[in-house]
């Protein structure tokens, strides 16, 4: 049974729902340390994050064992904190991935977990809480809950204002989310201001050509595209495409060099070939497919720019070990390059397709 009986709860102890913090009525029978107000919220949390971390919560939410010495106690506390820090990043990455995939409602429970663990480890006023607030704000915007998004952003802004050691990366994230808020409110002048600040702080933190800076360019390009200022939008979309192409191509070329030096790795994949986590993979796909869609639907088609995005997507999916998708985008790039008679692009794409074909042949021969 997963229903809580009030008489079984110790006097003075208040059990709260994991999702909304209302009085709990149900408990997860698998871990017995997580509570919910209804089956709806229990299901929402399970789908979002709880299935992945259910058993990991048990040592965090049960009493610590008796230790024979202070040294053992300190070691136990350090282990507890390390587990919480791991869950902070894990829940944050899972929530980010859902947001980049457009699953904003599913992202909320995972983001809430990240926020709670941050509070446990860093305290209620630490700047470390800001990324979780921003994630919840972005999820709220995706669900059309502008007022709720503003509340989370206000908390993030207030925390940053009180902090004396807020990083450029955090400032960048804050301005990006404020930009998205003002886009949702159709206040494009204010949105441009915040996205320009996002680009500035991201450039200070990572450099102007870093993929983490490209998000600001992308959202700024979307504003100009919506305002039908096509020249500016085109320049910014090109900048985004080139940043991602250079990043993915560097990883692809490195992989080819490693395999050339170590023939025994041919036909095999290295772990994490993209150099990105799951959330960043999802962000890359979202940005690049959006740019591709805009490029292909534009009344002024620029074939070379379309080929650049197709090549980038092809290499990205190849590094993500999705050869069928990689071939699909590469074939589209090759067809367009042949139609336009772009010799260099034809050669580069054909070489890429040859690598995939050779790899598939090796696997086929192994199975014989």
C-alpha cells in the first residue's frame, strides 16, 4: 500500500509532497522516503526523475548510522555531501535535457530536486541556487506560465544582487532567461538588451566562439527574424552555425586522427564522442534543426548556409552514434552540393559518407 495513515506519522512531523509541498497522502513504496499529495504528482515525479534516483534517496533521507569515532562521522558526512552534489548535477542535466526537447512540464520535478539539493548543500541564499531557479523559470515559460517564471527570475536576480562572487557564466544564464521572458511578453527591446548582456558575459566566461555563447546569438537571431530584419538575423544564424560546425568538426577530426593512429579502434566508438552531456546534445539538435528549418523555408535560400548546417548535423549525429541520422543529413547536403555544383562541399560530404560506409562494412564483415 502507498497510502499514508495519519496515525502512523510521528507527532510533530509534517510530510510534504515532493512536487508541490502540500500535505502528503501517499508514499513511494520502493524507497519509502518520498511523499506525494496525489497519484498525479507521484506519477509526474516518477516520469521526470524519481525512477532514476529512487534508491539513491534512501541514504540521504534516513538517519545516519552510529559512528565509533569523530573521524568516521566526518567521513560519513563527506560521503553524504558528495552524494547530494552528484544528484544536484544529475537532476539539473536531466531537467535541461527535457527543456531542450520541449518537454517543459516533465522537466519541473527534476529541476525542483536540483533546487532542494542545492539548498541542502549550499544554504538558502547561495548563488549556487541561481541555475535551478533559471531552469524552473525556463520550464514555466515553456508552459506559458509567465507569472510563475517571473517569480523564479526575481528570486534569481535577488540572489545574484546579494552575492559578491557571482560568475560571468551565471550572469550570462540570468540575462538569457530574462531575454526569453521579455520575448514571451513581446517586449523585444528589453529582450535584445538582456540577450546582448548574455552574449557579453558568456564571451567573458568562455570566449566569443564557444558553443555556450551561441545560445545568446541564436535567441537574438530569432528576435530579428520575427521582426523581419532578415540581414541581421541571417548574420547571427550564420554565426551560430559556424560556431557549432567548428566545434563538431574539431571532435570529428580528432576521432579520425585517433583511429588512424590506433587501427584497432576502427569501427568502434569512443565514450562521449561529442564532448557534450545529454542536455548539451539536445540543445545542439534543437538549435541546429531550428536554424535549418528557417534556412530551408526562407524565401531567400542560401545553399551554402544550408549545406553548412546539414554537415554539422550529420557530424553531430555520427559522434552521437546515430549513423542512420548522420547519413540522412549528409545525403541531403551532398544532393544540394551537387545541384549547386559546389566541388569542395561535394568532396567533404562524400568523404564523410565514405567513412560511414567503410565502418558499416567492417561491422557487416565481423558478423559473417
